[in-house]
C-alpha cells in the first residue's frame, strides 16, 4: 500500500503531467472548435456557439481536398518506406561493422540535415526541370530522403548498438539463418527506435513546405501547400483553415496510434540484454 | 570487454576476405547514393554565391567574393547570427528539459492518464508549423484572442506578444516549444521503454533512492538517445524560419531576422539569390561545428552506456 | 461621372475608327531593348496593325494547342477557373491551370520565371512586380498583340479604365512614371484604398464619418478601447513588407504632397525626409500608436479585415475589397454595418477633396517572354479580359473592382454593389485620381521593406529620437539600394 508520501508524490506527478497536457492540447482543442464555427462567430465566441458543418463541407467536399491528402500520403509514406528499406541495413552496418571511415560516413549522412532547404531548393529546381523530375512523385520522394533518412539511420543505429553482438553469434551457432536472425530477433529489439523515428520522419516529410512548393506544381500537390489556400483571398476563412489542418494531421495521428504497442521493446528468443 | 572485442576485430580485418570487407560499404551504399545527389545543388549554390545571380538581371556574372565581403560588412549579419544562435539554443534547451521531464513522468506513471497522453502529447508536432503559428497568433491576439481573455482575468491587458521587439523572441520560442517538445518526448520515451530491466533489478537489491538510480543508472543509459534527440532538434532549431516568417516576417524591426530569414528575404523576396547564399552557408557552418561536438559526445556516451549494459 | 462618360464615348468613337480603317493605334510603340540585355520578342504573326479584312474573328485558329497558366488564389482567378471549359470549347486550346496560395505565390513564380524555361505561359502579377519582371526580361510586351489581327474586334482595348491600364505601362526607365512605354500586362481586377467604417459603432459613439486627416486622427483616438480592452479605432497593416506601405500609407503620403523618389542628376534620390513626408509620417505614427491595434506590427490584411468584421476595429483603411468582403451577408459578425468613405486629406497641409489620392493595386495577367505558345496564350488573355467575361465576373462572381468602364457603367453591376453603402460612389470618385504613386523601379520590394521597418521602429521602439532622424536614415538606405540604377 502506498504511504502518505508516496501518494502525494503520485498526485504531484499526475498534476504536473496534466498541466503540461493542458498546455499542449488546448490549442488543438481550440482549433477543432474553430473548425465548427462559421465566419461570423470565429472571433466573437469561445465555448458557446452554434456549431456548423459548413466549413467541413467547403473543404472536404467542394474543394479538391481528398486529392491533396492522397498526394501527401503517397509522397510522405513513400519517402519513409524508402528510408526504412535503405536505412535500416545501413544503420546495422554502421553499428556492427568496424570499417575505415565509418564515423565519417555516418557524419556525412547526418550532414544532409545541415543544409537548410532554402539553400538547395533553387538549384534543385533547375536540376529537376532538366532531368524531368519536376512535379513528380519520385522527385519529391527522393528529395524527402534528406529529411527522413538521417534521422532514421542515426536513431536506429543507436538501438542496434544497444544489442549485444553475442546474441547474434549465439543464434548463428544455433543454426539460424541471417534472415531469421535479422527479422525475428533484431527487428523486434529495435522496434521502439524504428517506429518512433519512422513516425517522426513521416511527420516531418508530411509537414515539409518549401520542397513541394518549389519542386512541384499541379500534378503533385501535397496538402501543406494547399492548406494556405483556405486562408482565403479577400477574407481569411479561419474556420476552413482549421478544418484543413485538423484533417491533414489525421494520417499522422492514425500512424501514431498504430505504433503505440510497438514502442515497447519486444522480447524474443528469450534474449534479454546483458 | 567491448573494447577488447573491437581491437580483435580490427586486427582481424586484414585477414578478412575482400567481399566481407566490402560488405559494410555495400550495405551503406544505397543510403549514400540516394543522398549524395544533394552535393550537386550544394556546389551550385556555392557557385551562385560567387556571382551576382539575381532573378531581376537577365544574366549573371562572376564577381568573386564580393557577396561574402558585403555580408561581413553588413551590420545586420552579426545580429542575424546572434538571433539564430539564441533562438536555437534557448528553444532546444527548454524542449530538452521539458521533454525529458514529461517523458519520465509518462514512463513512470502507468495509469490511464499516462497511457492516453503518450499518444496525445505527440499531436502538436503533427500540425504544420505555419498553421500552428497562425492558430497561436489568433489565440494571442489582443483583440480577439482567447489567451488575451484569460490574461484579462489576471489583470494583464494588451500583452504585446509578437508585436514588440522585447517580447517577440519569447513568443516565437513559445510556439516552437509547443510544437517540438513532442519530438523529444517521443524519442526519450522510446529510449526509456527499451532500457534493460536487469540493471534496475540489481539496483533494487542493492537499495538506493530513486533519485540515485536516476542519476547513476537511467541517465547514463539514456544519454545516447538524449544526445540524438538534442542533435536533431538543435540542428532544426537553428534553421527554423517558417514560424518566424508566419508570425512577423522577421519583425518588429530586425528583432527576429535570423540567418535563415535574412537569406530567405534576400533570396526569395528581393530575388538576389547570389547575395543570399553566404548567409545560409554561414548557418551551415555553425550547424556543422555544433553537430560535430554533439556527435562526439554521443559516441562517447554510447560506449559508456554499452559498458554499463554488459 | 461625366468625365468617365466622355472618355467612354471618345473610346467608342476611336474603337469604331480603328475597326473601320485600321489606322495607327494609340497604343505606344513597342519598347526596344533598352536596359534589358535579353528580350526575345518572337511572334509568328508580324506585329502589324492590319485589320480584319473579312468579318468573323477566328477563335479556333490555335485549336489543339496547350498552354500552362499559373494564377494566385483569388476571387478573380476563381472566376477564370470556372469558365475554363467554355474557353477550351470555344478555341480548342487546352489549359493546364494551377493556382497557388497568395502568400507564397510570388516565391513560386519567381523561381519558375528565373529559369527562363517558358514552363509557364500566362501568370498573374501585380503592377510593382511587373517592374521587376519586365526589367528581368520575363514579360512579353503586349502591344505586339493588341490591335493586330490576333485580337478580336469586340475586345475593346480602350474600354479599360485609363488609370488602371496605364498603371501597367512602363518604359523600363527607373524613375519614369507609369503610363507610357510597353503594355506589360492586362488588368483582371484592381483595388483602391479607401476608408471602411462601421457606421453602427460610429453612430453609437457619436462620431461622424471622418473626411479629413484631422478628423480621422481624432476619431481613431476617441474610439480607442471603445468597447473595452482590445478594441480600437483604425485598422491598418503593420508587417515589415511592402503591403504596409502601399495601401493606406502611400495614399495619404501622396495626398499630403510627398514623393518617394525624384530624379536628380541622372540618379534616383529618395525624398522620404522632405518636410511633407516627415509631417505625414509624424501624423501616421501618432495615428498608429494612439488609434490602431495594440499588435499593429504583426497585422496583415487578414487580421485587419478580421478585426473589422468582428467588431473590434471601428474603421479600416485598406483595400476596398477588404472592407467589401467583410460586409457581405454571413461573412462576418458585423456584416451589413459597413459603409465606405474615401481618402482622408490633411487640411492642415492645405489639401482639399480635390487632392484625394489613392494608391492603386492591379491584379493583372501577363505573358511569359520565354513562352513557346504566345499566340494561344494571347487568346487566353483576351478571352478572360473581354467585356463579356468581365461583366459576368463582375456581377455574378463578386469581382467587384472591375477594370472596364463598360462594366462600371452597366446597371446590373451598379445594382450588385448597391448593398454596400457608399461603395459605388467612393470607387467611382477615387478611381479618377487613383494611380500608382510609387516611382517605378525594380528595387521596389527592397525599398518598401526598409520603409515598413522604419515605421515599425518608430512605432514600437525608441530607437529614433525624432521622425526626422528616422526618415533621414531611411533616405540614406534607400539611396544606397537604388544606387546602381541608371536613369536618363
């Protein structure tokens, strides 16, 4: 049973968490509230108002919104997928093998994050136009690697490094193939790192604005660029903007919900560290 | 034990057949190939910085380091460096501390509240920075904002937030913290939840307070993850411009003109692209130096943590 | 009114004579290379002024062509988008249309144009931007097409309101006023900058709609916090970019008799520290500090309109469209309460109603000089600036700031804007004296950004001990910015 001191500590912890939660979540709630307000009520009411679905209708049905979401899903999802396929083995190699210039290579990959987008976007624009990648899914997926790959590799490398090499040797000795070792044993152990960095990479790719603005035009139109159009032209439709942003955040929210159970490291083969 | 292993591997390297030696490079190759393409635009950008490339002129010509000289002589350049570093550092530090604290609380408490919040607290990151800034701007607005109404209850009226030079920086940092603490929380939480149980079990047998365990067990094992989070967050914070641009476009006056924003304004608004590049390259350099330092510490922490876990 | 009518009659007469005997038009001669090194003026049809020998204009001449159009998100663009299929049906020209949100539109456009690849054939631009694009050689001089046999006789170039169409003409010499030179773009819609006020709030507080600058200052100060904290008298923009200078500030600046630049010894010299300029700016800083939004320096047109519509600002001085759209039913809390004034003039500086000057903004469409499909692009442009289309968009599609006299005079149009009290009158009156009061030069963006920053310093900080000091420093900065321009 909890002592008095333990109980106050417990209450304190919950309180602190709650305070932060209010800070973090209130603007989101407020934004959702606005999405249900008509233009006349956006500024003059707070919690009591006449809810309307007009904004939702305007954004989701009347405009091309579904298509923007689709483009974003294809480009961001595709980018993260490529990063995982290419990055996880790379992370493994950087964790396990000891080869010359290893740290330099790792740093090199990291260095792609040093270059602000605005530095490279203009030359990229010209290059893309020349090689025909302008306004294409492939073009954006490729460029998004700069956003997702370094994060994925570095986080996952850390998780690989935490796994003692002896486990692999032991499994090898036991006769398991590299395929089995990798997928059945290693991957569950790096799951928290993999899914958290994949989610983050997805979010960053999704929210990327400069690249899609400059490097694509009307064939590929991710939702981050399109959201700005709901600000309207003669008068700002904040309610519509709220709808567009809320719905735009949904895929990432769904992704986050799905990975929750994977955030806890899996145990397999009875392999526990140490 | 780990050190001995490594030296064994090194000496074995010479006896290892070529195909095995080449294997790591082969595995890393795709990542490199995919991203090496960025070197070309990077080199192009450097080239442009040596010309008077501007959208307004039909042609551009080589002018050597004139753009660089102009930048160093520009009074606002040093201000921009200061603003970039200040913004990057303060927001990252706040986010690290806050994120670490919240992640620990989430990990520590195992009740319904924490389980729900584990998912919900990542949501602020999912809102595009520009939209988040607009939402905050509306909330902080002195005419129609809800935060203003809240402050009125406490007798505070017309707090300037982003409209006055003295409070503009703290406003953008506030928004940055709101969005990005989630990043730290997620990474640290993942790290916390994958810490091995055995060291803690041994510690329990040995006795010792929770705080002692935290400092001497949790923290060192967590450090590699912490450094990674710090690294990526700091790099991004130094480059941040979307929030500042959406909020005040760099104003009031020059109070928020960071290096990114200055380069953006010069390059995309004033269309003097050649003159804008040096500013970003300086930013690139700052990030490079900072990253190197943090990476070195991360590698050291990684080794230390591996030792602890053996 | 009478002046406009006379002009229209003259225009109609001229148009008739033009169609009749194909005499030399009154459009200015095409500009020659001038200060641009690269000017590709290619057109498969000779730039002649031959008229239509036979009757019918061949709309299907470029059947099968495809053009790419990039517009900024706007009501004008929406109207165009709606009629795209009709256009394709009529001409057989396929249109690859895309639009970008206004806030990022010019960045995108700049990048596209800078590559000189001709990827975009027709795009939207504003008058100021066209100075920059024309200097860079991105714009095709349209007189190559107007009054040639590529233009339908029903198009009626002279039907455009003179102030508006002239705003898009420039001879590429920095310092020379707009109004002569090549026709760089065609107007889609335009805005004058007049006072919008909430007549209910003003009446409730016993304030008469201000007509002079002094009355405006008094009213704005009296209305500070008229309904508690956060409410104020006059909404004006305050962000550090050209948008803060161009609507209200520049209108009053010019009304006060001040100029931004003058030509001295073949150089552009900034006049922002002249006595009138300083007097006006002192007035403005007083107005903003004591009568405008507490967070003025972060205000763009969105927030100004939002405050007006929410009943937090009693008045707004910005684009007429901004006030108009807050007034249409269902658009805001205070919809229906707005009325329109004109440009407050400073009696202290001896100005009268006749001196009212409004700066104007023209959304227009231009043709890419690197386009490979210029004729088809021209067909697009003339279709969507035709009297027929503009009457439709003006009456049905809320494109209320029409650039065509015929639409302005049309009873259906007058009726459609009748709901906004004073709007029609203000718009018609002010449009006579409206012009672009900025000196045409390609560093417009830089100079106005510095200008806006100076205003911000004056309002939010104590950096300068006096307005004169601030303007002196601004003058030096502006002189430096334009120092490499060659003026005749």
